[in-house]
C-alpha cells in the first residue's frame, strides 16, 4: 500500500517534470521557427518557483480560491486514472477504478473548476474565454468520442490497459496502423484539446490576456502552471496508450509523448488561428466524418 | 308509486292556475310556477329512487284502454333517470331566470310550464303521434321564449328557429301519418313487433322522415345555423333549457326509436353524430361570443350522445345499463355543465370570451367555471370521462377505429378551445367586476354539486374500485375548501396528506413500481417543504399539488387499465392547475393541456385497443393484449408526448419553468418522471409480446438521442434561468428514453439511474434557482450575477447539482453516463453513443452558462442587499445533496436495487466485485474514484492553505482591466447571449422548425374552421335550405 | 342564381323522398286492426256515434289535451311577443250595415258554435270547430264595432277555468274510472242522444269554451297590438 | 283518385317549400308554410280513405253491424284535426314574430335579418 | 263519376291557387289564394269522407288563418303609416 502510494507520488512527480520540460522545449522550438531565441528550456520551472515565492496573493472569493485547486486536482486525477506503463503494476496508477470513459469525463473536472474559479474573479475576459473554450471543447469532443468508440468496437473493451495490451507485439499492431482513421480523428481532436494554434482562440493572448486565468497570480498561477505540466503529460500518455501502443519503459514513454506533442506543435506553427465558430464547424466537419468512417469500418 | 300521468297533470294544472294566481299578485303566480316545477322534479326523484330500489316499471294507458288502442305512458328506469335530470335542471334554470321572469307577464310563466310539459310528455309517451304533439308543445313554447331578451337579435333568431323547427315538425308529421298507414299503429311497442315493415318502401320513407325530423331538432352539423343564432341571442337561462332539457327529451325520443331502425340507418345516424361532434368543435375554435361558443359546444356534445346511443344499438347492445353508462353519462355531463356554463355567461354578461378575466377575482365562480370546463373536456372524475371510456372501449372492441379517431380528434379540439377560454378567465386583466347575484350563483353551485355527486355515482358503477383513486379528486376538493387558510398551514397539511399517502402506498409496492413510487412520492414530498418559504395565501397551489401527488400514488397502485388512465388524467389536470396558477401567459398552460391531452388520447386509444376481447368491466393492466403492436405503440407515443420528446416539446419549456418557484422543481424533477414511469410500466408489461420491437427500439432510441441533443442545444441559448433548466430537463429525458429503448438490463438500469439522479440534481438546481429568483424577482440570467456573495449556500448546492448533472466524476452523474455508454456500445448503437457524448459535451456549455451568469461574475448594484434564500428552500436541497453524496460514495447502494427491480432482460448483467461494477466491456469503481478525487483535491488545497497565508480580499471591481477600472457591474458581467459564436456555428439547428410546424398546423385547422363558419350565413332561408339539403343527403345515404 | 339551383335541388330531393307515398297510398281496402277496433268498440264502450270524436277525446285524449295546450301556447306566445295598444286610440267607425249586421248575427253564430261542440259525439264537429265558430262570431263583432271591449280578465278566467275543468275531468277519470281522460266516468247513456257518451260532451264543451276564448284573445291581441 | 289527391298534397308541399326557400318576404315565407301545412293535411287524410266508404259516424244510416267494413279510417282524421290546430298556433306565432321584426327594421326582407352569423 | 271529376278539379284548383299564392304580387291576394287552397281542401275532405276535418279546415285553415294573416298585414301597414311608436 505504502509502496503503491510512493509510486503514485513518483509518477506524479515524473509527469510534472516531463510535462514542464516538454513545454519548455516546445517554446524553444516555436521561437526558433519564428526566428527568435526564445526562453530557456527550464523557464517553466522558473516561473513556478517565482510565482509560488510571492508572499501575498489576492482573492475574489472562495470559488476563486478553489479554482486552481480544482484545476490541479483535475489534472492529477486524470493522470491517476491512466496507466502509465504497460505491464507495470506500480505505474498503472488507479486505472482499475474506471475505464476510458472515466478518463474522458475526468478531464472536465479540472476545467470546470477552473472555469468556476475564474468566473468568480468577475473579469469578463475570463468568461469570454471559458465560453470559447467550452464551445470548442464540445466540438472536438465529437471526433474524439467517435475515435474512442471505434477503439471500443475494435478492441471490444473500454479498459485502457486492455487496449494497450491488445497493441503489444509489433509496431504494426498499434492502433495507428490497425485503425488509422480513428487515429487521425483523435489527433485532430487533440489539436483542439491542446489549444495550440490554430485553436488557441480560447486563450487568445492578444485580446484576452491568457484566457481564464486572467485574474490569477502568485501561488494560484504557480499551481496553474504546475497543472499545465501534469495535464499535458496525462493527455499525451492517454493518446500514447490509445493509439501508439503504450509504453513499457519510461524512456519509451518519453520518446512517444514527445513525438505526439510535436504533431500539434508543427500544425500550430503552420496555420493561422480559427475563430470559435470556424473551429466548431471544422471539428464537426471532416474530423467527424473521419470518426464516423472509423466506427463504421469496425462495425461492419 | 304515483301514476306518471301526474307528472303531466302537475304542470298542466299549473299552466291553468298561473294566469289566475297572477291576477291576484305576481308572487302568487311565481309561487305556483316554482311549486309545479319543484313538484315535477320531486316526482322524478321519487320515481328514480323507487325504481332503482327495485319497484316495477309503470305503464299507464290513457283512458283505460289497453294495447295499441290507447296512448301509453311508460315510466321505467330510463325514463325516470331522464326525468329527474331534466326536471332538476329545468328547476335550476327557472331559478336563474327568476329575475327575468318576474318582469314579464304571466305568459312567460305559462310558456315555461308548457315547455316542461312538452319535455316530460316526450319522455313518457310511447305513442308516435303523441310525441309529435308534445314536441310541438316543446318547440312552440321555445319559439316564443327565445324572444325573451326582446332585442332585434332575439327576434330574428327566434324567427329563423321557427322556420327550421317548422320544417322539422312538417317532416315528423308526414312521417308519423305514414308510419300509421304502413304499420297500422302508432304505438311504439307494437311498431317494434314488426320493424321490418318500416325498412322498405313507404315504411322506410316514413320512418326516415321521423328520424330526420328528430335529427334536425337535435341540430346536426351543418344544418344548424338557426340553433346557433338562438344560442347566441336567447336569454342564457332559456337557452340552457333548450340545450339541456329540450335536447335531452328529443334525444330520449331518438333512443326510444332506435330499435325501429335498420342497420344502415343506424350507421348513417351515428356518422351524422360524429360529423356533428367533430365539426362543431372545429368551428367553435374561431368563436368569440360565449353564447355562440357554448352553442357549438352543446351541439357537438349532442352529436356525441347521438353517436353514443346509435353505435351501442348498432353493436346489438340491449342492456339499459350500458346505454346509461355511455349515452346517459355523456348526457348527464352535458346537462349540468352546459347549464352551469350558460348561467355563468348570464352572470358575466355580454362580454366576449377574451374578457372573461373578470372571473379571476371571483374564486367561487372561477372554480365553477373550471369545474365545468374540466367536466366538459371529458376529464376525470366527471361522468363524461367514464362515459367516453366506455364508449370508446366499445368502439374499439367492435373495430370502429376510425370513429374512435374522430372522436378523439374532436375532443382534442374541444379541449383546446375550452381551456383557452379557461385561460382567459383565469388571468385577471381589468378591474371591471361583476355584481353578486345569488339567484344565479346558487343554481350553479347546485349544478356543480350534482355533477360531483353524479361523478361519484358513475365512478362507483364503473369498476374504479381502488379507494385511492377516488381520493384524488376528493383531496383536490378538500384543499380547495381549505383555501382560506394561510399558505404555510396549507403546506403542512399538504405535506401530511402526501406523506400519509406515501406511507400507505409505498409498502405495498415492489420492483419498478417501488422505485418510481419512491421517486415520485418521495421527490415531491421533499420538495414540497420549500412551500413553507413563501408567505401569503397562495391560492390555487395546494389543490393541484395534493391532487398531483395522489395521482402519482394512484398511477402506481392501480391494477386496472381504467384506473391507470384515470390517475393519469387526474395528474394532467392537477399539473395544469399548477401551471395555470403560476404562468403569466395564457399560452403555456394551454399548450401544456393540448399536448398532454393529445398524449393522453394516444394512451387511451392504445389502452382500449389492448383491452382483451369481451371484458365488460375494466380489465386489469396485466390482461392487456399487445400482440397487435399498434396498441403498444400508441401508448408509448402517448408517454413520449408527455415526456416532451423533440417534435412535441413545444409545451415543455414553459411548463417546467413558469410555475411558482417552489412548484417548478416538482414539475420538472418529479412530474417528468411520471411519463418515464408510464413508459417503463408498459414496456415491461409488453416485454417480448410486441412484434417488430427491434425496429421500435431503434426508433425510440433515435427519438431519445435527438431529444437529448436538441434539448441540450436549446438550453444553451436561453436567457431565462428556469427555461434553461427546463430545456436541460428535456435533454435528460432524452437520455432516459434512449437508455430505456435499449431494452437491456444495463440500459434499463441506466435509464432509471439517470431518472433518479436527474430527480435529485434537477430538484436541487430548480430549488436553488427558485430561491434566487424568489429574492431577485427576475428570471433573466443577465440581470443576475455574483450571487455567490449573497447566497453561498444556494451556490454550493447548485454547484453539487451542476457537477452531478454534467456527469463529471466523482458525483453520481458519471454513473449514469457510464451505464448509458456501456449499454449503448454493448448494443452496437455507436452513432447514438457519439450523439449522446456530443450532447453531454454541449451540456457543459449551459451548465457553465447558468452557474456563471447567476452566481459568479459581477454582483449587480440592485442586489447587493439580498439575503440568502429561505431556509425552507435550502432544506430540501440539502437533503438531495446528502443523497447525491451518499450515492456518489457508494454507487452500489443505488445501482443494485435498481437492477434488481429491472430484473433480467436482454444483454449482459452488471457484475459486482466489492464496489467495482463491471460488464463485458468496462468497469467502474465509484468509491475509489471518489477517494482518489478527494485525495488529489486535498493535497493542493493543503499546499495552498499552507502557502498563501496573507490572502488579500479585493473589491468587486478590482480586476486587471486594460488600465481601466470598471464601475458598473452591468458592463462587466459577460452574460447576455453567452454563446453567440455557437449560434453562428450551429444556429441552424435551433431554428424553431417544430414550433413553426405546430403553428402551421394550428393555422391550418383554424382556417378550416374559419371557412366552415361561412356556412352560417345568418340568413334564415339559407338555414332552411341547408336543412332541406341535409335531409336529402341523409336520405341518399340511408336508402 | 346558384342558390336557386340549390333550392331546386332541395325541392327535388324532397320530391324524391315523398314520391313513394303516392304509390304507397290507397292500397289498403280494409281498416287496420286499431281502426276497426275503434269503429266496433266505440259505440258500445263509449256510446259515441262519431268515431272520430271518440278517438280524439278518449282514445287519443292526451293528444287533444296537448292540442289545447298548443293553442294556449299560441295565445301566450302572441301575448308574450306583442304588447297591448294604448287605450283610447282613435279608430275609424265601421260602416253602419256591418255594425248592425254584426250585432244581429253574432248571437246566432255563437249559438251555432255551442251546438257544434255539444254535438261533437253525434255529428261532425266538436270542441275545436265549435270554438272557432264562436271566435268567428266575436271576430265579426270586432269588425263591426271596433271598440268592442274584450275583457281580457274575463277571457283569462274562462280560458283557465275551462282548461282546469278539462284537466279535472281527466284526473277524475284516472281516479274513478279506467284511466286519465277516461270518458266512461259518466255512463254511456242512450246511444245517439245528446246526453250520452260519458264525459265526451262535457269535455268538448270545455274545449269549445277554451278554444273559443283562446282564439278570441289571439285575435284581440293582433287587433289591438301596438 | 286517391293517388291524385296524395300527389296534390305532395305538389302543395313542394310548392310551399319552393315559396319558403325562394321568396324573400317574410309574410310570403309564412304563406309558404301554410301551403305546406295544407298539403300535409291532404296527404294524411288521403291515407285514411278507402274507396266507397262513408265517414266514421255510425248514425242509423250506417248502423252498428259490420260498421268496420263500411267506414273510412277515423284515426287520420283525428290526427289531422290536431295538426290543423297546431298549424294555426305556429302561424299565429310566426306572424307575431313578423310584426316584431317589422317594427324593428321596417322591412320584411329576410336577407336583412342576418346580423347573427358565423 | 261526379265526385271523381270534382275531386280532380279541386286538386287542380288547389295547385293553381298555390302557384298564385307564391307568385301573385299583392300580399293580400296571396293570403286569399292560400285561404282558397284550404277552402278547396275542405271540400276535398268531404269527398274523402272526413267531415270533421272538412269543418275544421274550413273554419281554421281557410277562415281563421286568413284572418290572422290579414290582421297582420293590416298591422304592418299601420306601422308603415307611422301610426306606431
């Protein structure tokens, strides 16, 4: 029991560090693509420490206070319901408590809490950002859901561990190859989920400074930064598990998640931003059709 | 026993005495007049009671000769029934007329008495020509009395009436003479010995003329323009007699002649009755004048009574009891109701129906009017309901489905215009008032009491034996009488009444019934506590509320089809009363009533179609036969309408949102489950016996899925907090139906699980919003904001409800979603799974929308001082929150009993391992999820608490706002048109196509009605022409 | 014009309905059972020579009572609709011949009327015919003397009392004899004599009085209406 | 002969109907009714007629013996009597209405009395 | 033979009178024509062995009814003359 708890702490720490590092790397890459030097890779860690070090913080109320807590709990919870390494009891976290639907829904836990907290901040930009984010989320959820359904049909299970287990063997038993349509649909959905360009209208840094967390600073912001690492990592691990054969070792995990993350980075640097209504229509268009095709393919 | 002759003698003697007594003094004349009518009514009652007590029927021959040689008066049970009714109403109407009569000369009194003589003679006589004489007595005295208001309208109406009536008596006379020529007798009983004499050649033509004349007297559509003018122009008192007593007597003559008719004649006559019923109701839609509207309604009711007895005869039924149950019930209903309504129109005076709002300030009159409308619409517990049930049952049993359909369609139209009228009356508009007039009110009260007594009588004779069912209306009336008490006292009484019902009913239930019993009764009970939070009298809430709760109990307890339908209709009625009281517009209650009635009629049609053959008394629910399929589909369609699935959801947003703030939660959370309960009761009854049920499940599934989607989608565009929640309920109903359609163990478990959780969280959310709204007095969300500062407890409960609703773990909502998706994927309905997932994602939008706009954001200036919602609103919320928490911690507590109640259906079962529930595809351990969530929540919280010691509270406008400091919350609270971009992207999906469709249908019907109205040109000659043409057409059909 | 067409259609339809009665009539050459019984029994049971009277007053007595009542409705109805004229309106004086002739003829006609209704059981005619004849006498009087005062009070009295008496005879029949309106309340008497046929002459007398007064009052109301 | 009488009755009825349905004047309509009435009475009386028989008055010329074979049916006569009186009552009442209507509008054209409709 | 001839001629008369009553311009004449029908009918009733009816028809149908009609026409004329109200 204690061992298990330790491993859980360990894996959370691992994913936090890796997630933050990934963020740093991506910033650097994007900057280079843009022809800038960019911040150092460890900049996210610096930000967190700096924010947490601030002695005072302001609060707009209880919900404002709890918002970041919800957020980070959501991130950690999501991560904790996903098995990290295939075949490892210790790194399977709490994935025995629920299947892929639990993960899909738990993703919302943090987002909801964040939205509530920022809502109490009383800043109109927060609300605007949340409205945009929710709208976009409801749209990219469709191809993603279809993709997951397709997997459920394909593997006849909802269990993430079982899906990973089914992909073991050769590289060609990865979902990416056995069910490419579902993978494409999911990847496109992931672009939206990551809120990178071209789907970054939610946090649209120019018009509504950084989106929902507009009012947050100090330790609150620090927690939000931390969560960005955990949550990013969790999502990537989920995608890795579902579509890319999972991972049996930590290095394999690191390589795979890095590659997956790169997809969205490359797309992000090469496309202009969508307006919210455009992105909704986009997700409900071709990606949805791809998802439907993926389901039908395995249905028949 | 007194000889029936004396019934005639009494009034005739009074006819001769009144002029003499009147010479002495006005009051003497009046006294003789009333004494005679009272004596007649008394005689009728005496006979009816003794004949019911087993006394033999009386046959009296005039002049002491027997056989066919002398005129015979017969007084059997049927005659005495009609006589007691007709004379009673006549007496009441004369009391209403008292004020007008006293101004007239004695002639008016004699005319009235002669009219009554004619009526009684018509009922008693067994001789065809004698009937002619009495009919002339009746009609000629009516002709004269129509002129009573003494204005131009009355005179021209009277003259038109004379033309048409004159034609009718012409035909009757020729017919009678040739009946004698052909059959050699005028005595009915002797004619009946060889009716075939009258089925061909001269005999046929003669009988045809007699029947045609009677039919014309009964004002068939479209040959009835003259009658409508009379109804509009005549004195309401006189008109009420024409349409009740007069029509009753003629109807009884028709009844006496039924055995003479050939099958063909009966068919055509029944058709004429149905046509009259449907089209008169249709034309009535466009009516504004109360007299004329009542006229159309009277005519339609007469048509229905004709159809009732004719079809009974056609089915070869001979028992008087059946005629009494069908035609008698319909007639009795019509008699008292129409009397009551005409007298009320006398009381209200010459106002178009739109201006009947004057009644709103008069509780007694409004109650009477409501009673009349309800009774006339054929709703329980009134005789019309039982009669219609019996009638439709017989129609179905004999395969007359089209007729059944027409009657239901006509009744629906009837419900529409009657309840529209009631809506006008219930909304107080002007300060105009009406003066008291006890002489009119007392007869109305008497009619209402008699109607209720008759209801008891009919319900007793028609096998609704569960005492609980009878308690439903009784409880309603009891609480109506308690209305003068303060609202809080009534709440306590209502809680006690409903609580005792729950205590009595629940232990006797098991399985699904028990689950729904706990939901409906328990849910309502808990939420009723909120009523303690409002002061004042709160008139009009508790009769409906208690009736509704009792109907819930009745629905679950009853074992018969009739009992079920009775409880269902009572529930509809009760909820209508609740929405009528709460709604500001007349549209919402009306829409609700129309759709509910439409749904109820589908259920009714299904139930009677499914009744096993040859069941005279009402069959048990378990005996229903669904093998034909149609019956089952009809019933399910009915429940779907009541559930408000997409396409027929027009009534839903207003209904769930516009009631009082402590009533809306019950309607939206508990009442909505009644449709689900019905759905499940009948699906489990029919399980496995319905052919083609795979197709059925698919269709039902898509209906559910689309309802979930569109309900959710429309919810995000609402600006009204309660409307948003209402649409959210629609969406949740969609999930329930979708899950139910799966017909698998997990599916049904999911459906009921969602139903239970929906009850809990929607109760919380509605109560919470209700508490807010009751403080702010607005339901527009953009006018609210920042309420978390003023109402933290309401916010907290609302948040819990919201999380549960959105399906985010760890609260109960996720369980429902998980079960649903498991079942859907298990069944292979992948597209529906995706649709449901999409809907539930869209649901986040409105969830955030409402909690942000109401509780978060900027507190408005005007609301800085509002207090937390009443504690009585909070108590039920906390009870529900507690339940949600318990079920979230240990989902097994909820899921296991539900799946036990569902039992074994298709598909895999749920397996339990500790707290982990699993099936072939997936698994879920709610307890662990809860623990983990608590854990990951506590860690950062503790961290934060330890880190941020010197937290600084800032003022409302202290935000990072582009170097500005906003000072007005209105400009800073982003709440209006929240999802504008969503409208831009998917707005086409929320076009009000459904509303346009129904409005188009409504327009269409109403333009038909408008076109039909032009038949009634107002020209007496045209009316006569219509009568002639009608008879010609009738002849061609009957030949 | 289209309406004309419809009227034509309606009348033609009526013709179609009524045509069967032409051929269906006159086929019989014997009385049916009911009529034959009346013809054979009435002289014996009731003592009437005029069978029609027997049928009207006794066998179908209730019709006749109704008929009287219908006439009463006419009186009441006309009275109900039309108000009486103001008294003292100027009227043209009638011609001398008419006025004297009327005055002389009137009693004779009244007498004839009385004869008709009192012999109803023996000869054609009866209460109604007699009543009309009496009314005609008054009509003549009205024409001849425009100011002939018709005492409506008296008319009401005669009307009501005779009607009541008729009813009373009927009820006595129910109490003392076979049934309501049974004319055998009094003995049948000698066949063919004036005072025979039980209460028939009595009833006819009441009817005659009543019908006469009713018609007079209708005429009076129409005449003096304003 | 009797067929002709019945037919005459019918023709009178139809004529009366035609009158009632086409004439605009209210008095004329009432006259139409009275023609119909007469027609009906003729029809009814004709139903009781039997060729070569006498009136049902059993004076000494007819005699009581076998009277049933010598007289016509008394019942239609009785019916017609009643009908005639009723007809008078209806006519009188109609005429009173006509007077009333005329006093209101100074016209007896039935087309002018259509203020109530629909 | 004579009764039959009389009967036919009466029938013819009645029909002619009926058309007269419908189409004659003057209302008074129409009333008289209607009365004539009744009168002819009462003669017909005598032929049909119904003396009771004949009497009644003569007295009421042709006599009284016509009088009532004529009285009404007279009344209407008086209303026209402005004698009234």
